[in-house]
C-alpha cells in the first residue's frame, strides 16, 4: 500500500467530505479493515467539527480514536495518516 499513499489520501479526502468515489484499494485484511475504520473515524470527526453545537468531550474522544487508528495504520502500512 505504501507506494499508493497519495492516492489513498486523495480518495480518503473525497470520502470524508461525503463525495462519491469509485476506486479499489488493495491490501491485506488487517490493512483494509484499519483503513475502513480510520476513514469512518475521520469522517465522524469532520462531521462533528462542522456542528456549531459540537460537544468538546465528544470531539476529544473522536480525536483520540482517530489518533489511535492512525498509529495502527502506520504500523500496518508504513503510511502516515495526513487527514
């Protein structure tokens, strides 16, 4: 997956913003599961940040979860999550 990190981040950005994407990403089961969880976590955080009544405690939990998943993703793929 490492050689395609720019593509992964581009696709991820579109997904997080709620845009349609049509691509396939290859990797082993653990890598793809982690990426899926990281995408969902990043999108949840983005949505909460858009909420003018965002709850600080919820934001902190979302950030912590995304950071943990980012660390796992780095260990599994060698790709540092930029989003």
